[in-house]
């Protein structure tokens, strides 16, 4: 495991698998899965549909409070939170 993904796995809800870390978020009407890849410093948002299928979505469609939480978790794990804003 990478140091950053290990640090993220200590944050609420995060799991790490090698050099990737993932957290699931369930809002009032929407579900998201968020992944961080340490080797490339990339954050990917997935919206989980009602049938359980996940599709990647652009950041502009992700609720602001969720994006803020992800940036806070990244920062607490020693990752530059600006990577959350980087385009894929």
C-alpha cells in the first residue's frame, strides 16, 4: 500500500487497496463512490445508480459538501487537496 492511501484508510469510511483508496457516500437522494489513485494523484467520482451500477461523473455534478469533505480527507492524509479539482 502507498503511504497516502494508507493514511486515507484511517479516515472515516475510506478503504485502501494497494495504491488506490475508496470511500462511499450516500446522500438523501444520490449515492457516490469516490476513488483516489496515489501513483497519479487522481480523484475519480462515480455516481451509483439505483440498480447498483456505477458510472463516472464530472465534478460539476457532484454536491459541493461531498467535494469539500473529500478535500478535507485528502488534506488530513497528507495529499494536496488541490488534486480533487484537477481534470482527468
